[in-house]
């Protein structure tokens, strides 16, 4: 790679890259906060992060650029997606604000803050760029240069972050791990318990309506046409991911009845006619 | 010799400590230890007395200084004792009568499971009383003063399971506290006036201050004396104090503690001599109490309460005499000592009667006991003769002198005081004869006690009889002994003495005294000796009914202090809760209102807080930028 | 640099508190013993301080001084005068007994494991309070003192709110609500006082430029630090208000009965016998030491308030139905005496007030702890629930009586000496006030004896028939306290020796001389 | 082009992230926005590193990443356990800070 790449004068290629990718990054960021579904937000964020990785590379931070892609986009965002999946992929948030004035205050503060930042940067005298050429080549390369710093000047901070990571990992396990203190109930015990409680002796009814809908997220219908939420699995129920087809089903039923009525009526007419 | 003074107090104090801390293992020997240590004190007293007699009249006072009790800049209270003739008289009275009553108590309290503790309290009392009379400054005197108050409290309330006893003990302590307030104010005035409160500097410098100050001190001392000696208006506790065991009534509420007021006034003679107004008030208090106590004594059916009224009245005599100044001090003390003998004897006799009568105290349920308790009858009778002033017995000499001195006061006051003392003598003869007749003469009016056991009157055991006999001897002989052995000369160096110039001759006074005594006895005989005594008290006249209720003093106290005080405290509790607390809580509530409005910002939503943080950061950055721009 | 005795004296309980708190949950008894040992070690150190203090020497002794916050001239400055020494001794003396008396107060309840209250915390908090109180008696830097004055509230808040009296009349929820009310009330009152004091502390810094008590007092004495009259008065009021809340003076007293009523008896003792003394101590040291002129200016008003406290507290004590609240109101009355003595501006008054602080601490501890033993036996704080205890538990009744007699200042027991000195000192300057204050001794007898009569005498009530007498641990608490009461009652010299010079210094701070007795004046 | 533009971009992304934190209720999305803010900071650090010609800025960015990783791990764990307990990942539902 060229030593000049990270020098003061940016190439026109970098400028082009900045304006195109920068626009995409901003759009991605905006999408992150505006998408209703968490999955979409995560994907947009991942895109923005990849663009940032490119920018790191452009700025001569080769190691960070790779790390950004591998660790951030690769690992952390995957983690996000896992959690989103646990919580419910399809659950869409309502973007309707519930706290009075919250959004306006947020926007006002955000605008004011942004303007201030921009003004601050504009005010600062940032005309001279030293470029990273010398620094990167001092130890033979960017990675070697970073390594030289990390294991000398920042060795304590580095060790401490290591400790932090381990603590965090253990902490996460502690938080999410549930110790099973009693023996898991056998099927027989579960059945006996069900009989004792006397609420649902038979197995829970299956989801799906007729043969048309057998997806797990569709509640079975009761005789009067209303959906029976009991038929849907607990997790989906809690996430609120039940697809309600009762209105369609009722409409279908009505149409069916009408058609049969018509058919019956026609038959009757025919009968009378033959008579 | 002077090093022995502390031992006088130390012996009974040691006894109290040992008995009260010793626990149950001393139950068997406790009463003997207590009695022994009281006797030790008496023996030391006798030794010191012998030593004192060996020295010339001017050189008889002994001083012992142990250490500085309260050393504060400008305020030196010494733990120091002074033993002069006046103190000596008291020491012998207290330790002597005290020892006798210890002995008596051995028998009297025999069946009480808490006898050890009783003796501990008795020893405590003796120690405190000795401290009172041996102190060489007013603050130490105050120490003893409150100490006897405590002992009296503990002993009156000795039978604590009886609510009446507990109430009486509390009442005694409280009323005494009012008096104590007087004593402490007196000490404060002394301190600001003389810069000291030791007897020497104070009494020696009375000439250097104004009469007003001295009158104030005198009146405050009188207030103290009223409390301790049950004088009007602080007399109400003495009758109730009879709830205590009888030896206590004999020792504390007849012979010694209640006379502390007289001691205080006589001890402060120099102050009173220089404050005639205060003296006048003293005599008035004495005279009023003298009649008050006598009237109350006439109406009571409870033998101990009748004797208590009598005590009050007799101390009234002493206070009156002490108020007369140098012409009366010596006779006040003389009557005090003789009274100590005969009244203690009378109380012990009463105790003996009660002992034999299933603890019955109502004289209307006695009668005809002279055959069953001959020794008690004789000793009680001698005491009776002594108190009414039968010629030749001790009361005759001392009371006669006081009546004479009262007349010698001079002017209208003299006539009035003289008349009051004579009237008092008549009433004394009346009520004492009443007691005598109702108890020992007439037909038997015995009633079975609460458990239905009829009384079997019997003579008391030896431990009880011997003290009674000895005290009876004292009641008979003390007066004559003092009269002829030179009691006046003995005390004169301390209290001063002046011959009064009575408008009536000594013979006239004596004749009048004997005459009114005979009238009193006669009246009582007509009323109680000739007619049978009804078992249930007749309704009686208005005065009788009032006298039965201590001349309505208790009702007045109750209405004014107890009920008024209760209302006051109740309303103050209310005020504290609603007003004082309310004002503060009100302020808090208004602040709360304001913060309630502010609290709406704190809606609990993390995002809302985040906005304010974010906004705050923005403002901070803006401020920083602006500051740099300026 | 000599051995930092004062720091160590305060540090031992502080470190002990941390260690106690760190004892594992299951080893409750070990924590108790540790706390007791630490408090005893502190007592030994306090005794060393007491012995090493030379009454005739410098005003502040065993001084230590280190820079703390350089920019504001805040220093970690310690030193003790006689008053401080006496109060440190009091604190160190009482804490072991408080710990011993509260031995089982923080044990887990057998019935419900949910309401388990950590024993370790209870004893650690007590030691923490001890450390802070001792250090505040030693601090000669106003800022340092202020911080301790406020910081004390934190452990006290938890002690009151977290470890309430189990003997409560109402239901558990009701008890918890009242307890939290009492704790919050305690905290708010003292915080408001503290905030006003903070304003005054800052004001003092603005005027004087540093926080050192000794330097400011010296500068004021030699005239190099002038203060406008109104400034001085405002600053004085700011300080005094905080101390009057803590002391507590009428009408700022209402937090005390709640706090003492709801807290356990040992904590109640901690409040009234130890922590509140910081208020009166600070009046002597800071109000009089820093603002002599303003103190003199405010004296008449303060004397009147003190008199009201005396009479009002005593009257309210008479009207109480709850044993602990009764003792609390009695304490208010006694604090009235202390404040009266301080502002009487006489040697006797101030010596008396200082002795009073010590004696009141011991006597209230004796009375309150015995009352606590009684309450824990019967499970009720109401006077009406008792009767005839004397018959069942004579030793308990006897010690209770002695505690009561000390409260009513019977001669022969320590409080008499101090009370009489206060009265005499007050009378010398304000005769009318002296006489009014004297009525306090009658009222004191009234509430004490009424309490004793209603609880201990009379027929034995059915509920108290089975009451056990004092146990060995309880005797170990009460007997030494009573012994000290009697000892100081007949021989207060060890205490007066250290207190006298300090009082002389204070008197010269405020440039006051005792009134000359009339007879001497005439000569 | 002047590399200062990177800083402007960083400021813009940071602000967007901050606004997202304030506006969104889904805890996961809020968390993502926090990550966005951190990334914006990292971009600024990298740019500063280039500006000053030394690698310290990149080191800081590196540390930020590490800390962010730790934070994400714990944060997501918390979200999961909150979701388990309350069946919701909305930050508004946990309004317990109000008395």
C-alpha cells in the first residue's frame, strides 16, 4: 500500500470515496434509528460500520479497519442479531412517541448538539495534517506500530481491558444463566400436575385454521369464529406475534354460508319447478 | 478525734452498701449487720461526745475535711464535716434512736422476706441523716437532705405491691422536692452573695449584705424546712407516709428526718437573726402548722395518722420556737430531742399494737388492750404523758419553755403566738387522750381481719419491747435531765441564747399550760372515756370531716396541681404534636408541594432523563465555547 | 512528628467497622465479638488520650495538621482541649455498653427469614458513628468538622430506619412505616440544619480566608480579622441553628422523640448520649469560639429557649405513655440545662454544662438501656402495660430506679454535680432564669417517679409475671454505668480537672468574667 | 478534500446516534444507537491520529472497541434477562426510578 495514502493531501479517489460512502453511512445511520424492526436497524447499522471500516483503512488505520469488520461487524452485530432473534425478529416497534414532548426535545437537543459540534470543529484550527506515513513505518508497519505502543506505553491499560473483558463475559453468563435447582419434572409428573390443576386436561389445541392456515403463529378459531390464543405457543404469544385471521375466516364462513344458501335456494327453486 | 467523724457516716453507709449489694446470701444475717453498724455509729458518737465534753465550751467544734467534692473555678464544694454541739446533739439522737429502732425492726419485720433490704434502707437513712447534720456547707447538707429524702421514699414505698404505699412514697418525694427547690435556690443566692456556701463564710458575713438578700435566703430555707418537716403548705405528704412500716414512721417521720427543717433553721440562725421578716414568717408557719396538725390529729381514726398529725403539730412548735430567734433556738432543739424520744416511743407502741392486732390501724377497732399488752400500755402511756406535758416528764419541760418564749416574743405577736401555743397544748392533750382511750381503754371492739382471723392481741417479742422501754425511759427523764444538766449552756455557743422578757411570769405560764392540758384531757375523757366508742365513725361535724381529709389540703392539691397539671401536660402533648411539629411539617409540606411540581419532570422514564443529560451536555459545550469566544 | 494518637483513636473504630462489616454472614457472633473488642480498644486509646492530656498545658494538645484541600485552605487538623477529651472519653466509654446492650437487637428473626437484618451492618454502623463522633470532637478545622457533622447522619439514618424496636404496639407494616417516618424526620431536620451551617461555613471562609479554628480565633482575638457585626451575627445564627437542631433545642426538638421511640434502645442511647452531644459541644467550641460578640448578643434569646426546653420537655415527659418517648422528652429537658449552662457565660455554668454532657450521657444510657431490657422482655413500650415489675425482677427495678434517680439529679449521683453547677452559674448572671430552671428539678422528680411507680410498683400484672430478671450480659452493661455514675457523683475531680482550663479558655474567648459575689465586690 | 470532513461525518453520526437513543424505545435499538455513537467517536480518534501523525489515537479507538465489546456482552445479557422477566424490551416499561 502506498505510504502517501494517509498523508495530508488526500487523493481525489479518497474524496470520491468519502462523499459516496459518507452519504451511505449517514443514510444507514438514519435508517438505524428510523426502521421499525430491530432486524432492519441492525442490518443498517452493520452497513454503516462496514463503511466506517473502509474509512479507517483510508485513514491509514489498517489494523483497526480489519478489527472493525471482524470484531464489530462480524461478532458484535451477530450478537445483536441473536438477541433480536430471541426477543422476536418480526416484532415491529411502534414509532409513536408516548412521552409528551420527548421527541421534540430530543430533536432540538440533537440539532443543537450537532450544530455546536460542527461549529466547534469548524472553529478549531485543523489545517495541518501530519499524516501517518512516518508513524506507520517507524516499526515496520501499522500493526507493529500499534503493538509497540500497546505493549509498552499502554500495557497496563491493555491488561486492565483484558480483565474487563473476562469480567464482562463471566457477568453475562451469570446474568443469563439460570441455575436449575430442582430436578426437571418428568412427563408423568407434569401430567399429574395438569390433572391436579384441572384447567387443561387434554393437550393444548393445535394452531391453524382448517387446512388453509397451519402456520404456528395463527390462532385456531373457536366455534364462534373468535381466535383462541391458547393454541399459539407461549413464546409467540408473549411477543405478541399472533397473526389474527379470524376476520378473514369469518368473512370466508359468511361467504360460504351465502353460497350454500344460494345453492340450496336454487335447488329448491328447481324442485318446485320440477314439481 | 476529728478523723472519727467520717466513720460516723461511714459505718451505716457501709452497712447499706453491704446489705443492698450482698444479695440473698446475707438474708440470714442482714438485720444483725445493719443493727451492728448503726450501733457502731452510736458508739463512735458517744466517744466523740465524751471527747467534746472534755474540752472548753468555745473549743468544742471539730472539723474534718476529706477532699474537694466539686472543684470548679470560684466554686469549691468540700467534702468536709463539722461536729459542734448542735451536730453532736443530733448525732446522738439519730444514732441512738436509730439503733433502738433497728433493734425493734428485727422483731417487727421478722416475717418480711425482704427484711435485709429494709435494713439496708434504714442504714442508708442513718448515713444520709448523719451527713445532713455533719455537713460543714450547705451543698453537702443538701446531699444529705436529698439522701434522707431518698431513704424516706424507699422506706415509705417499702411495701411496693400496695399501690397506696407507692403513691405515698412518690408524693413524699415530690413534695420534698418542692422544698428542695427552696434549698437549692437559697444556696444559689448564698453563692452569688457570699461567693461561698460553707457555714463559716456565709454565717460569718451576714452583716455585709442587705437584709433583703438575707430575707430571701431565709424564706427559701424556710420553704426547704416546710418540705422536709411537713409544715403548711407542704405538709400533705406526712399523713400518707404512714403507709410505710411502723419503724420507719417512728425513726424517719417522727424522731429524725422530719426535724431536719428545724435543724436547718437553727443552723442558719445568723441569717434569720438578721432577717426579722423571715423570722416572722417562720413563726407564722409554725403556729399555723401547730394548730393544723393538732386538728387533723383529733379527727383521724387511723392510729398512725393521728400520731402523724401530732408530729406535724409538735414540729410546728419547734419551728415556731426557731422563728423566735435566740430566745427560742435552744428550746426548739430541746423539744426536738424530747419529741424524738416520746414520739418514737409512741410510734413503736402503735407498731406493737398493730403487730398484735393483725396490722389493724383503725383505733375504732381496738379497745381494752391494756390487759393484753401491759408493757406496750405502760410505755405508750409514758410517752402519752410526756407529749401532753404532764409535769415532770420530758414534754413538760420543753413545751413549757416554748410557750414561755412565745409570750416573750413581745407585743401583739407575742400574745397571739402564746395563745396559739397554749391552744395547741390543749388540743394535744385532747387528741392524745383520745388515742389512749380508744386504744387501751373501753370495751373490746375487735374485728376479724380480711381473712376472717380474729385478732389475738399479745405482747410483742423482746427485740421490740426493749427499745420501747428504753425510749419510755428517755421520754420520762430527758426533759428533766436537760433542764438540770444545762442544755442551754451546752448549745449556747452554737445557737446563741437570750433570755426573753415575758409579760407573764414563768409560774403563770406553767400553771396555764397545766391547766389547758387538764381541760384537754377532761374533754377527751368526757367524749371517749364515758361513752362507748362507735366502731363505725360517725359523720361528724363539718370541721371533723374536713380534718379527716387533712383539712381539704389534698383536695386542693389534687384540684390545682394534679388535675391542672394533667390537663397542662395533655394539652402540651397535643400542642407539641400538632403545633410545633405541625409548623415544621407544614413547611415541609409546602416544600413538598413545590417539589411535587418539580417531580413531574422525574417521570421515571430513562429516556426522559437521557434527554436532560443530553441537553445539559449541549448547554455545557455551548457555555465552554462561549467562554472561549469571549 | 509524634505518634498521631488522635487519628488512631478515631481510626480504630473506623477500621473496625469495615472489618465487622466484612465478617461472613453466617458468623454473626464473631462480628459481635469483633465489634466489642474494637470498641474496647478504642476505650483504651481514649483512656490514653485522657491520661496524656495535661490540664495545665496548651489549650489544644496532641495536635496534628496535614494539608487536605490546598486550594481552599482545608486542613486535616486535630487537637483536643479538656472538653473534647471529656467527651471522647464519654463516647469511648459508652460504645462498648451500647454494643453489649444491643447484642441481640440485630439477630435474625426466627419466624421469618425474609426480614433478616444483617447483624454485621448494625455493629459496623455503630462503630462508624463512634469513629465520626470521636473525630468530630477532635477536629479543629471547621470544614473537617462540618463534613463529619453531616456524615454522621448517614450511619445514624440506617441505624434508626433499619433496625427498629421490635417491641412495637402496632402491626409490622405500621411499625415499619413509623420507623421510616422517624428516620426520615431525623435526617431531614439534621440535613436542613447542616445545609444552613454549610452556608455559614462558606460565609466564614469568605470572611476569614481559611477554615482553621485556632487561626481564626487567634486572628479575631488580636484584631487582625475584623468582622462586621451583622456578618458575625448571621454566621453565628447559621452555626447555632445546626447545633440547636442536633442538640435539640425547643422548638427544633420534635425529631428526637420519634427517633428515640422507634429506634432500639442502644441506638436511642447512641442518638441522645453520643451524637447529640456533638451539637452542644460545637456550641461551646465553634459558636462561642468563633463569634464571641454575636454569642453575647444572642444570649438572652437562647437562654429563654433553653428555659422553655427545660420546662416544656419535662412537662411533656410527664404526659407520655411510651417509656422511650418519656426518656426522649426528659433528654430535651436536660439539653435545655446544657445549653443554659453554656450561654450563662459563667465558669460554673460552662463547667457544669460540660460535665452535664458527660453525666447526661451516662445516666441516660443507664436508664434507657435498662428500659430497653424491660421493653424487650415484655414486648411493649407502653407504660400502662407494666406494673409490679419490682416484685418479679428486683434487680432490674433497682437499676431502673438508680437510672431514674440519676435522671432527676439526686445528689451522690453524677448528674447532680453538673445540674447544680449549671443552676448556680445561671443564677449568678440571670437570677430569674436560675429560679425558673430550678422548677425543672421538681418536674424531673415527677416524671421519673411516675414512670417508676406505674411500671415497677403496685400489684404484679399478669403479663409481667414471668419476666426474668437481668441476665449476666445485661448486668455487665448496667453495673459499670452505675458505678461510674456514683463515682463521678462523689468524686468528679478527674473530670473537672480537665474541663476547668478549657472553660477558662472559652470564657476568655468570649471575654467574660464571672460576676463577683456581692460581699467581695463590696470590699 | 480536507480530512477534517471525517470529523464532520463523525459529529453527524454521533448526533444521529444520540437522537436515536432518545427516540427509540426498544432497548436493543437503543443499544445499537449507543454503538453508533461509539463508532463515531472511533472515527474521530482515527482521524485525529492521522492529523497528529502518531498512533495513540488508534490505540484509544482500539480500547474503545474492546470496552464496547464488553459493554455489549453485559448489556445484551441484561436485556435478555429483563425480557425474560418482563416480556418486554421497552425501556419505558422499566420506569421504576419514579417513586
